[in-house]
């Protein structure tokens, strides 16, 4: 071993290398990543999710499903208003289904045939 290399010193149970770095009272130079100014966060622009909306055959429900497309062009904080509006519309459509009277029978009811013997 050469004399220019630091030699380990044994203290207690552990081995510690001698420090060859000069001791100064000045703080260490900042790392490169610390000197860069933080970049402001910019969220991505609104974009459609590409979810297909399949018509249900009920005009009221289909109109509400189409309303969901409005959220595709809004930032996330605007989605809640659209979702609440669609929820109200779907709830109203379901309530209207419950309020409809039952459909009338398709034809006349068959009359029972009685065989009366006198």
C-alpha cells in the first residue's frame, strides 16, 4: 500500500476512513438541479375521452347522454356542472317513466264461454 492513500482507522467496532477533504466553513456549492427555477404547472388542455355514446331509443335519455359530450371540451373543474345537469335530466326521465299509465291491452278480452244446460 502506498503512503499517499488514506488509511482506515479502527474506532470501537467500526472502521472509518480518514477524511482527506479540506474542512471549510463555506457551504457546499448547490447542485445543478437546485439552481434551476421551478417550472409552473400547466395542466393538459381538455380533450375528448373517445367514449362512444350509443342511442337508447328514448329521446329524453339520448339527449342527456349527448349532453355528456359538453364535458369533453371543459377543464376538469367544469365537469361537475355538466354531470349534475345530466343526473337531473336522467332522474326526471326515470320519474316520467313511472308516471305514465300502464298501456291498454292489445285487443278485447276474450269472454268466458259458459255452457248452460237447462
